[in-house]
C-alpha cells in the first residue's frame, strides 16, 4: 500500500485554507442584528433593494423568515452581513434618533397586492412623529370598511420600522399589536415624539 492510498497520505497532501470561503453574490443577502427594539433580520435582493426588515426573536423565527425568503424570492439566500452594512447603519441611526427617514431602495416582493396598497399609503400619509388609526388609513386607500384588513396587512409588514407601521394605532389611540411587541412600538413612538 503506497502513501497516497492511506488516510495519513491523503491528509499529508491536504492544505487547509486559513480563511473562510468568500462568496461573490447571492440572489438574497441577509444579516441578523440586535437592536434596542429586538433582534431583526435584514435582507436585500441582488438589485440591492431591501426586501425584509423583520423581527426574529429566536432561531425558529429566523429560520421561518429565511424559509419564506427562499420560497418567495430565491433559494439562493446567503448570510452576507457586509451587504447589509448601509441598511444596518441607517437602522442604528434611526433607532438612535439621528435619522428621521430611510434612504434605502425597497422592494415589496414579500407583500401581497393589498399590503402594497396599504404600505404605500402609509408612507405617503403618516410622517415622522405622526400617528394614524387603522380606520384613517383605510379611508386613505378608499376602503373605509377595511379597518381590520388594514390591521392585518400592517401586522405582516415585511419591512418593519423602514415602512413605519408602528405609527398606526387603534381608534382610541390605544397601542395594538406590533410584530416586535408592544414595548418596541412604545419605544418607536416615544423616540419619534421626542426627536
């Protein structure tokens, strides 16, 4: 038996790289980041548009978000934090009160057609430091009876914080559901009322 056929011989020829592999690009790049309002997953597509800014409090939620990205957008989803540096910087600035809006390209591929209508109306009608109700937003989209549907659409907002669904409250001003939890919604509204 020669040395090339033994395990020791094969291992002697093997040279391990001291660096992790470098991937060129992905159809969807993502990063997970800890923020003052919770753990969030940010993702962008190959056109560099943000497609997700979603709360992932644990590994199961992260896996569910990645599965959805892979199913809806592309199976090529890679963790490439550097690709999300600008989005993370802007999110940090926003949550630190140093920015009042985002300057990021967004893509609503993860939203339904109705959600796109609702989210577009939200961005166009409710600015920094303002609040709206689900009923008011339903009226803006000419669907005054669709209050609950508007709430459902906002509850599944794929671009939390970036598209500010936290600015929408119940008809009495009461804080109702938010993907990141009521404490996150309180934080964001307090931030916007003092900034």
